[in-house]
């Protein structure tokens, strides 16, 4: 299907515009989070102005013509672009480059800024470039924002379960 | 967020039930495709009964509590599970194993078969195992079903375009 498109952003005015969109939504997210807003606002959630390469990943227009594999699951188009982004992420990391996937923006405003056609949807602002260091653990875990759950809470055996796991089940 | 769950299916009766769900949807997809239905029905779209390991990947329930990074793009949960599946896919390939992502099923019926809770959604039936050979090109391309589009039609520069590409643009 190849529903994915990438827009490479090198124009400085456009980069600033995207940065402002992310800042706007960052404040709105902080408000929506309520009591954790100060904590949230202290997190560094983007490098839109600083990174070496800025890409916007999007779903193309006219995706409704693709039926194969998505008659009951039309959202497989987003799965496709997500896999493409994950490949880019791993390739970047293998080259010693960092990447941040920013999803804190108003998609309608970003689509307008990039002259995207009706029916297309931006799904990621990707900040790529050299970094001072890689985090030893996910940033949200290091800051105490969230904890990584162990795999045995996430992998089940034959039936959905909130207690059993593959490891704990014997055939 | 870790919204992804994996259910490992080893029970043979359950595997047959999933196979039947895929067969049902395969016939419905063929009808929806109209004139290409004979051609479509000749495609091998799954190895649910034959593969060494069968996994169902799903989105967990109660995802609405996660606001960070998805206030304007709630579908980032599907992006997350898609990245997890892509990692699994690449890891399998690195071990010499093939993987097929089947999205041809009724998600409501599959959720019922696995006792999935309200609000959770299955997004992939994953067939993993040893294969006779890897395709030299995507199967849908080899069968003439679709053509891979070149990257310069999919990557743009600063603004969306249907004609320009990064390669064709000079700063």
C-alpha cells in the first residue's frame, strides 16, 4: 500500500512554525493533564529547532481505494507508516544518530503548514541528529513519569489474562 | 504507554477457530474487491494452521487514561503496537525466521475468541516460523498485484508535492 509520505523540512521559517505548533499543543496537553502540569512542562519533549534533520511523516490522501488487508481494519494504513518510522528509527540508531518521535501537535494546523491535500494526515514530527548521549533507560522512566511494565504482564497464553503469562503457564 | 499485548496461541482448537475467522474475511474481502476476486482468492494470505508460532497482537483496554503524546492523536496507541510488531518482525528475520502479518479478520469475533476485555482491540494475527525460502521481492509485487513506488514519489521537500522530490530539489 505504501500509504506513507515523508516531508523533509529544511526551511527555517517552516521549522519555526512547526516548533510553535508543538509548543501550543504542549501547553494544551499540560492543562489536560491537570495536577501534573508543572512536572510535564519540565520534560524536554522535542528538539524541533535544534535537530540536524527534521522530517514530518504522514498518511497520504485517497487511502480508501486500498481494501486488501484493511476492509475490517482500515487503520492498517497507520500501522504501515508506523513500521516505516520504526525502520527509520532503528537505522538511525545503528548509525549512532538519535531520533525523537513528536506527536504533540494539532494535525490540522500542521497539514495546513505543509500544504497537505484533503484526506492526508500528519502523524509524526521526527527530530533526527547527533546527540550528546543516549539515555540509559527511557526518559519518562528516568524522570519517574512512568515505569516500564515487565513482559509477563503483557504476554498471555491462549486466552487474555491480567494475571497469567506465557512464562507462568505449562502445557 | 506500552498499550500492546501479545497472546501466544498453542491450543489447536483455538488456532483452527482463528483460521476460520481469516477464511471468512478472505471471502468477504474477495467480494468487496469485485472483479479481482478470483485473482485475490489465489493469493496465499496466511499460514495460520501451518506456522510454528502463532501470536495475536492487540491494543489493551483502558487506553483513554493515557493523554501524554496523544491528546490530538489518540491513534498513537496503534503506532506503538505497530512499532513493537515491526521490532518482532526484524528480530525474527535476523534469526532466519519468516513472519506474516495477517489483518484479514473480524476484530470483534477474534476478541471474543480470546476472551478480550471491552475496549481492547486485536490488530494482527502473526504467523512466525521457518520458511522454505524468502521472497526475492514483496509477494504482491511478484504476483503482479501491486508495484512498489519509488522513494522520490513518496519523499517531499518543505511542502507536500505530487511531482517534486528531495532528489529533484536544489537549495
